[in-house]
C-alpha cells in the first residue's frame, strides 16, 4: 500500500508527498506531461532534446549537477512518447537543494547558444550510435510509421531524422519550452523521512512564484482501426534474421493493458512460456523470442519479436508463431498456467515497490494519467482476470489482417 498526501499550488503545480520513515534518503520526482507525441511532424526529437537541455544550465544556475553532487545527490531523466520524467535522490536533510535546482530550470533555462550546440551534438551522436550504427537499431524508426499512419506515435522518441535536431533554431527551442514546461503541466512527487507541513513550506518557497503558462493544445487525429496486413522488409548487416509482429491494442488506461500484459507473459515471458518452449527449445526455429506490450497511454501495441535460427525461413518462423497464437485464441487457458503468470507479476511489483524512487515514479505516472485512485489496485486488477477475459482479448486483437510485420534480413 503506497500512501500519499496531495496538494496543489495556485500556479497549477500538483504535488504528492509520500512519507517513508525507514530511509535516510529523499526522492524528488518531477514529471512533465510532454513527450514525443507533442512534437510537430517536421520537427521531431524535441522532447528528447529537452531532456538533455534541462541539464545544460538554467537562468540562475549554470551547472545543474555540481550543487547536487556536493550534497551527496544524484539525478537522471527519461523521455518517451508520452512523458518526460526527471528525478533526484539525495540525503533527506539536503532535499531543498533538489527543489531549488528543479524550480530554477522550470522557471527558465539559460538558452545559451553553447548549451544548445553541446546538447544538440550529444543527441545527434546518440542517434548515430544507438539507431544507425547498431544491429537492429533502426527497427523502430521504420516500424512505427508502418503501424501508425496519422498519430504522432509514428515516430520514435529520438525523432524521425537527425536533420530535425540539426535544424532546430533557438527560437523553436524556446517556444517548445514555454509551451510545455510549466507548473500547470507538471506533477511533483516527494518522498522520504519528511513531514508534510515542512514539504508544503519548501514547495511553496521554491515553486510558488513560477507563473502558469499557456500549454499548447493537442490536436492530433486518432489512429483509424487497422484492417489490413502491413509488411516491410529491411536488409541489414545483422547477426541473424529477425521478425517483429505488432498488433494494436488499447492504451495504458484501458483493461487491455492488463490483459495484454498477462498474454505476453504467457507467450514469451519466461523460459517456461509457450513460444520459448515450442519455438526455441523444442523446434529450434528461433535462437530467442520475446513478447511484450508498449504500455503507451493512448494506442498501445502487443509485440512479438524473434531472432531466427540459421536456415529457417521467415515463412516457417511466422507460421509457427501463428500456430501458438491460434491455440491461445481457441483453447481456454488453464487456471494453473494463468495463476503462475499472475504470481510472477505480483512478486515483481511488490519487489519493485520496495525502492523509494520506483514508488515516487509510479505515483507521478498514475497522477499524470488521471488514475491516481487506482494506484494501489493493480494487483487486484490482475487477480480478477479470468481465462475467458484473455481469450476474448486475443480474439479481438490478434488477426492476420490486423498485424504489422517487419522482417530484418541478414545481408548475404
């Protein structure tokens, strides 16, 4: 059970406080409701660029990391298609240092040409190393636009192309900041051995005077239902042939998220799973296989990804996957098999919540998606799922004319 207190400043900043008297550390987690989906189609990669720019100096603090390190703290951040999340972990008695740092960069970044060029270079180098010069690195650069035709999920968080970041002007960068980085577009979560009244006082001191901003409205079109099989083949210098199969499903706030999570575990969540036992161990058609959901807030994906064994054709490999999918759709899953997967989820979630930072990020994420009341109900949601629930989910989600397939063919 994760307990919390919630309050809000006049400028719209939402704050949640979680008291933990067992730790000498404190966590400050600041989630901004902005991700790659908030970018323009011809100017992508900005949300990820800002993840880096936010460490490049703010209006009054030229070096973000130095003051934090001096008080024994550490920080990091991540961006995805839906959100950008920043956090600091430090001794509880030094928490005001983290609040000071976060408030100053929420107020205004330095916006110096040097900072922009340095961070632009870092992002471009990351693009090259992780997406262009690594085996299978460009899979999602090509796969997303095959799956999504109108929604901004059609590009990866890194962006569509290096050129978009190379061409980013200082004015465009400033506009993106003031349109999305604001107290009324953020959730601040604080956890540790602290007192609520002291936390309220510190938050008001550091964030109370930051003005509200006008947030750019989202006006993208919803993705139309997919009723056609989509295929793409890439020839690359990779160790082995690989296949990626995607099915669209409901987003993070829907029941589909829980159904899909359990289904992918049944398929390939462990070495005892169906796909692994049949296709890797028994028939040796694949050297590895995995299945997972993306967990996107709006229009999620159920993914099956496998690396083919030598001399196995794509046709043979894909047919074997479909045989296992059809078994799940036709034959009701046994309670014992389902319970095993549920137990794995329960263990993972309970273990994960032992970590203070994980708890703070979870609170921020649930608040941001408008589901804070469900924060402590996830295990019950999984427990309530029946074999019939999963069978019906698969029957409406898995279909030959609803699949998108990307094949990566090894250069001969």
